[in-house]
C-alpha cells in the first residue's frame, strides 16, 4: 500500500469513526452497521498487514493517547503523531 493510499484510508476511517461516535452520543443504534463495517476493515487490514502492524494501526486509530512509543526505560523512541510517521514505522515491521 502506498503512502498516499494509506493516508486516504486512515483519513476516511477517522472521519467515519468520528461520525459514528457522534451518532452514538445521540443514542442512534448503529450496532448492526458498525459491526459489519468494522469486520470488513479488520479483514482488509489483516490481508495487507501482519498482526503487529495491524495492532499498531488499530492502536493509532482507536486509542485516545499520545501517539508516541517508548522503550523499557520510558524514553520516547518513536513519534507517530503524523500518518506519514505511522506508515514509515509499520513498514519497519515487515510482513
């Protein structure tokens, strides 16, 4: 997957996740739709990336934390704030 495609993919997922979250806050029942959508996304990610890469992508997308990785001593090793940095990092985790 190219950086351009990956960036578009991540941006679109973020937009869908934001809309879904907004609708949940309005108590709109979307479970049937979102479960199917999330399954499709998971299948696609698993086909393209290895397990560790998928874990990092899902962490980046769904965890509300600073997008930094740290070593055992607590020193920041990677700043994954930008999509480009995430992309470059997951490429180091070869299939």
